[in-house]
């Protein structure tokens, strides 16, 4: 679901940017100022959403967990050469 929100944010960001660029003109009409401010606010919301969901774009490395058993454990991996060298037998 977060990946969908990330993709949707990116699409809406570019869409709002397109309309902001194409409709830009120097005007002091109230409706135009409200429209432009809403486009800017929408783009800022998209930027915040992209920043929150950005870690899903990074490929996560597989974490290798190694289980180490002590010499007294019955589940430990037996290594006769190691045991002879350090006197665990």
C-alpha cells in the first residue's frame, strides 16, 4: 500500500508541476492566486509523502543472522579440529 502511495505521489507531483508551469502568468486575480497556491500546496504534500515513503525505493540488503552456540550447548556445530586445538573435548 505504501508503494502505491509513493507511485501516486510521484504521478500527482508531476501532474501538478505540469499544470503549474503551463498555467503560470503574472496576474493578481483572486481566483488565479488561489488556484496557484493550491497547486503549490499539493506539490508540497506530494514532496512530504515521497520523503516518508522513500525508503521503499532503496533495495534492502538481506540481513545475515548467524547463530553462535557456546561450547556447552548440545546444538553447537561440532568441529573436531577446533575442539582439539582449544581443548574442548
